[in-house]
């Protein structure tokens, strides 16, 4: 087999066999196939696409390019959740303990991540003492005992994806549905998931800016998952404005506590219940989605979900007292209010730009080397559709710097107030299943 022929075949729009795809992934991971051939191949895929069969084969080839996590010693159906990423997306912090409180095992491998705020691990590390440096045996033991544990990315998972993603990044081939879908799914499958619940975001703060693209990505991932024997579904949710109110690491932990107590923002609560119901149902712990939702709501009402969060934090060295006393979370030195300059209704809160403002405060990493400030960030006191009066605070800014004028200006530039009443955006656009 020659890489040249495989590139030409894809260039001409023909379907590749499993053997051809395996040949590419194995050869490229080992370094036998050079970057220039892999680049041409990705570009051919970019223009010609891939059939569902090819996508599934590419995904599994990447899964087998490195280590995989074996979760078979954990009892029950391991359902993983994945978000394509957004601004102030606090859902994993809520979902992990919430779903675990119904005895659904949550064995989560998470990242630190680049971007507007830290990843789930950074957020959790704002809890004093919490750590994710546990070995696989301890990880599995914790999930069996408590139904929930979070571990940092360990081992050599999907090296083919790592290498290919870096190449795509510099060859204008990131934005290809088959390549994105196989990249995301390979990581979930290598991490040991039996079933996968995807949250595909759409809007200004999302990777997929419009609903059509989000839907296509969701369908591509759902198809791959189900073809390779992982029960997979996707929710397409709004990311035109940030999710919930808090954007920032410690601030999002506080928001998760509020949500687990039943006092969280409506959109974050609704999305958590929607995704959570799907996870509980996929795990076989409810007879229907309605039943799953009722059980989750009861878990919040009874305090069981919050107790599970405490157990989870404590089991990984975290100070669980932050749950009853969130002031024990890292606190910023300065607090500023972004006051409305006129009366009206909030029409737009541009998610990505608001996220960038949070990053400028230090809540996120601009590069892999940047240090995160776990205390800083933004809290939206108003969301799209809310009425606002001149002088009222639209956003509270938590900073560790005395001067935030430039950040305030950026925020003003990205919040629109209008005189006409505004409908809040639809939160859940669609549920994609096979
Ligand atoms: N996120 C991924 O993990 N992979 C992609 O290809 C794009 C986004
Ligand atoms: Ca949030």
C-alpha cells in the first residue's frame, strides 16, 4: 500500500477501505508518513468528505493508535458527557455529582484547556486541596465507592489525533466535519465510555456558529458512536450568550453549588437536567426521560446531589466546606460593576467577546504556558431578554487588578441594550439520536 495512492483515491472522491485508513493512521503516528502527505490527505478529506463508514473507521484507528482506558471493573454503564465548548459552560461541574447521586457511574477524564476560562480540572482546582493526580487504580476505586471521580489526562491517549490536530491547525483543515467528529469521538472512546452524551453548542461563543453546522457535527458524532457500539446522543444548545451567569473558575464552582442546591440560573439548570436525564436514561437508571428528570429534580430538592458534590470533593482531597461556605473559594481583590448607560432590554451579550474579557482578567489561558487566576471572572447580572434600568449593574467584574477600564469598554461594546422587549434565545435547539 502506498500513501500516494490513498491520497489520490480520496482526492478523486472515492471511498477508502478500513485497511487504507488504518495504514494512514498507523504510518502517520509512527512517523513513516510525512507531514506533507498527511496535509494533502486532510485537504482531500476537507473537500471530498467521508462516508459514515470511513468516519467510524478513522475514529477507531485513532482510538487504537495509543492507550485506552479500561473501565470494565466499574459496575454499570459508564456514560461520558462531552461539550464542544463555550463560555461559562458550568455543566460538567453540575452534572458529575448530580448524575452520580442517582448511582450512574461518572468516570471522567478532563483537561485543563485553552480559552475563555480553564477546563473542568482548573475549575475544580479552585477548591482548596482538590487534586486530580490519582492513578488509574485509585480512580476506579473512587468511582466504585462514590460513583464519581475526575482524573487529569493521563497516558498516551489517541496520539494520532494529537499529531493530526496540530497539523490541521496549521494547514487550514480543522474545519472539516468528518475530521472534527472523529477527533472528538476517538478521545471519548479511548477514555472508556460505554455511552456518550454530547452537548453541541451553537452561536457566537461556540465552535459551530450556526445551527446547521452544529446539527451536521452532532449527526456525524452520533452516527460514529452508534456504529462502533457506543450508545450516543447529542443535544444542540445555545451559546449565543454565555451559559448561566458565572464565567471564571472559582466563580463557576460557586454557580455549580447554587445549581445543585436548586438556586442556579434557569438556563444552566435546564441544560443540566436535559443532559442529565439523557445520561441517566442511557445508563439504564430510569424507565423514561421523564422519570430520569423527576429523579434528578428530587435529588436536587432533597440535598442528595449537593451531598454527592461534597463527597466527591473530599474524596479527591478538596475542602468540602466550600459547599456551605463558598467564601472559602479563591477571592478576587477588586470588584467592579458594569452599569447600564440607558433603560431598556438586553438584546445581545456576545458570548465569545465576553469570554475574551474574562480571559483578559486572567480567568483563561491565551497560551498553554499562561497562568490562570482562579479567583477572577465575570458574573452576568442580566441575560438576554431581561429589563435593565440606567445605573443598574449588568455585569460584576471580579479582578485582581485595580484598573479594568479597557475590559469595561470591551464589555460595553459587546452588550446591546434596546428599547423594545426582547425574547430570550431558545436554549435547546434539538436532540439528535439515531
Ligand atoms: N475539538 C477537537 O477535539 N477536535 C477537533 O478536531 C476540533 C475540536
Ligand atoms: Ca456559567
